[in-house]
C-alpha cells in the first residue's frame, strides 16, 4: 500500500522549516478550528486531539491552539469550510488538494493559478479521486520485525519500513484508536493524520518530470489555505 515517496519526506522536512518561521501555524490553526466543530473537548473528539498533537509537534504556542478552538464559538469569526480540489500534474500524475477556507472565491483561483503556472491543471470532480483511498497514516520512529508486529497487533491494516521509520496504514475511522495502541505498546509516533493514499502509485523515473512535479506540489503547498497535498506520483526515496 506504500504511497510514501520523496514528496512525503519533503513535506515533513518543509513543515519543520515552516514551523520555525511560524508559517505553518495558520494551516494547523485552521485544521484545529474545523476539527473543533465536532466538539471542543479533545478527550471526546479524536480528530481535535490529533490536530492539537500536530500543533504541539510544530511548537505552536498554547495560546494559538486555544484561539483556534475558541473560533468555533466566536460569532464574529468568518466560518471555515473544508474544500477538496482534484488536479493533474506534469506527466499526467494525479493530485488531491485539501484546503480550509473562509472564502472559496479566493482559494480556488489561488489554487488554479499555482497549478497552471507550474505545469498542472484543475481536473473534473471525480476524475482523480477514484485513484486514491482515504486512510489513516501513522509514522512510527522504529524499525525491525518486533516493531512491525507490534503495529500490526495494534490494529493496522498494513505497515512498511522505509528510511528508518515504519509507515502504518489504518482504516480512516480507526486512526486515533490504532495510534493510541501503538503508543501504549511503547513505540514513538512521529505523526498521525488522514491522507489520500494512492491505490496504484505512478512511478516517475525521469528527473526532469520529477522536478516539475515537485515544483507544482511545492507551489500548492505554500498557499495559506491549503492544509494538505497528496499525489499518486512515486518519485522514489
């Protein structure tokens, strides 16, 4: 099932750098605000708990986290909504773009421009999505057969060892439960979130095409309203 690739690694490295500049706080704040609509108590709302954990991992100040949660009750705050766009990138690879926005009339043109300026295009609804499955993805800082068996015992659908880590895949509704079981087993979780995982990754071996794909993915990911970018391009490690 491994949909992990060079882009997954770049996203995490980029996120760490963005966190140092505070640039990532807007994105995570939006994710927290949306998750909090299902309940502001993280002990009862697993999606909010995971979003808060992501915020803490990025060293987001507690005041910022609380402000994002409080946005739910603020009648003066612009309402956020989740939107998903489908796109095609260089080499015909599929791209799924998740965003949280208070103004779709702003976000859509920004996404479209980032795509067209970098060799991509917006795709018709449904023409890309069928190539992906919505899964929980957990990154565990461990290696070895014992760790792999532990994550599978925790309820994972699949797990693969890559680059000194274990990438764990779960049914989307089981993400929080499996994450907790992995932690209870004594393993360290680096990240846990819902992702669009490609059913059949498309191998891209040409360096020029790889560079073009990374350029368009990076341009989309840099948009403030965009919370996550997924591709079925397997760009290698």
